[in-house]
C-alpha cells in the first residue's frame, strides 16, 4: 500500500507544472536591486518605481525587461538569459504537457511568492481569459529561480532575485499589473517565414499583432479576447496607420524570403531549451547551475525539420486588420518564377493600400 501511494505521488509530481511550494519565511524577497542595475536605470532616465513590462522568447531563451520613462514610452532596460524552459514551441493547452505558456499575461502583487521553494517566483496567471475561452487547463506557471522547469521559465536564483526586486519596486511605485508577453521566438519576418508551415502559425500571427503594436508605439498594448483570439486596441488613426504599415512591410519581407527559397521548418526539441550562455557554462564547469531538469534533453539542442510546402502557404493565418488597414489574402506556394512574382505583387499591392 505504501509503495502504491509513493508511486502515485511521484506520478502526480511528474505530470504537474512547476509546483511552487512554500519554504519557511525568509528575507530573500527583500533583497535590493543590484547597484549595476540601478546605475543602468539612472543612465536611461528611469527609476525603480517606474512601471515595467516583460517579453519572453522561447527559441532565443531570453526575457526582456522594459521600463516606462517620463515620456510614457517603454525602453529596453535589460535582457536576462533563461536557464531552462520545457516543452516545445507553441502554447500550453493542458495540465501536464510541460509547455510554457505563450500569450499575454498579467503579473499582479498577488502573483508574487516571497517564500517559494524555487528561491523566489511570480505566477504568470495561466490560464488567462484567452486560455479559458479555449478550455485550456494547467496551473502554477511561473518565472522562478533554479534551472529546472516543468512548464515554467527558470532563471537561476541570482537572476530571479534581481527580477523579483525590480517587479516589487514597480508595484511599490503604484503599478497594479505587469504585462508579460510570451512568444515562441522574436516576431521577425525571418522567423515568420521559416515557421510559416507550423501548425501554430495562425496563433503566432495573432501574437505578432500585439508585438507589432508594442514595437511601433512603445506603449503597453490593450489586450482583449473575442471569437477565440486576442484582440488589441488599435489606438488613434495615426497609430493604427503606423502599425498597419509595419505589418504590410513585414508581410512583403516574408513574401520575398519565401520567393528567394527560405525553407519552411519546424524546430523539434527533446524537451525545451536554455540560453547558450548556460549551456556553455554547463560544458565548461561540468555543471555548476544546481538542479537542471533533464540535462540530457539539452545536449543536442533543437532538431530542424524541413516541412513540405505543398498546399497553402501559411503566411496569412487568421488576422483581423488594425483599423484602417486592408486585409491581406492567403497566397499559394511560391514554386515557379511566375508564382514568386505573383506573390510579391500581392504583398506589394497590400502595402500600397496601407499608405
């Protein structure tokens, strides 16, 4: 009976996300922001109390920290390497799938865990409204210390101490929620072209709408949910036009990359990845990162699998245009020179409509 119970508990742990237990109360959550980061803030004209925003990228294994200045615009303050994330590129859909979430989340003061068994942590708030609308399940999806992940973003104890302090001071300054944007990769034309046949491309194009708005405005995008997708506040006419022009220009670049022979690929991970800096540390030091979940899964890195381009090119997954923008129509594969020219003309015409 004892053996059965033990096995049951082990299975429960294996299927769960990053279960964030409580350690006895400590003072680690009160650690100050490091002097070097304070100096960086001062050099950029921002203070610890100013609002922040974070952006995560799985493929690149990085989390960006942005600070809002006196002009109301966010500026990149610092980029933190991830020590570990698990699963594959793509959204989390169910409890136990080891997937780290992708989408737009809100970190609140209630999300902070000062007594985390993973040194320190904050909860991303998965499932959010979008996830719940699709019936997705899971809990305890966090950014935390250590180098072990079952669906979370593990940053090492040192990095989470700093990031926790920065979030804490933003809340102390009056920020009520920190937007956390989580992406499979940086939303560049090159990445969109290479991953154009991935089953998640329509979802990723939806995420790119929010990313584009932030890139253009340097302001936190207003996020809602409608008809099973994210929707974003278009802003005024000038903002909507600028965002639409960026989207059209990116589409033209994607089309040109496809026309020039950029292959469609999928990245297949054994189980997630980590920033190259940590991989190099592990190799050089023979470890040195504490507990690393499934280190054997990190050894080879992701496998790039070519995807046949027969059938519709997945460049134009469902995307509602920003107000005032002309909708782009799906296009076929660029197999012949005539087809490549046709594809380029379609996107050039779409861009002209945005002017």
